[in-house]
């Protein structure tokens, strides 16, 4: 008599655990995906976006400054200073 109750209780516990796992996966799939970071080339081709992004990144170097978007904007700024816009774009298109 006790053995069937233990088996039944164990199955109930496993079913409850499975429901919680399914709940987590369903909320994860509905979460919005983060925006894709622009590349160095995209920043070089769009100077307004580069200036806007670079201003935000400089203002928050400990938070935003470490994101892929800010790192790419920083590299774009460096390439602009070293090579100029046209040469920097051409070097990345190769």
C-alpha cells in the first residue's frame, strides 16, 4: 500500500517540476531580442549615428561604454582619425 503511494507522489513531484521548466522556457521565448550592434563599417558609412552613439558611450563609460555598440563606435572613431573616412571604409571592405 505504501509503495504505490510513494510512486504516485514521486510522479506528481516530477510533473510539477516539468511544468515549472516549461514556464521558464515559454517566458524566455517571448522576451524581446536585444538589438544587433552596428559594425565599424556601418558607423563609418553613417556619421550621424556614429556621433550620436559615441556621445552616449562617452557619457556612460562604465555601463554603455562596454557594450558591443560602443566598442565598435570607438574603433570607428579611431579609424577616422588615423585614415580618414574614405580610406577607413575601403580598408574594411576588402
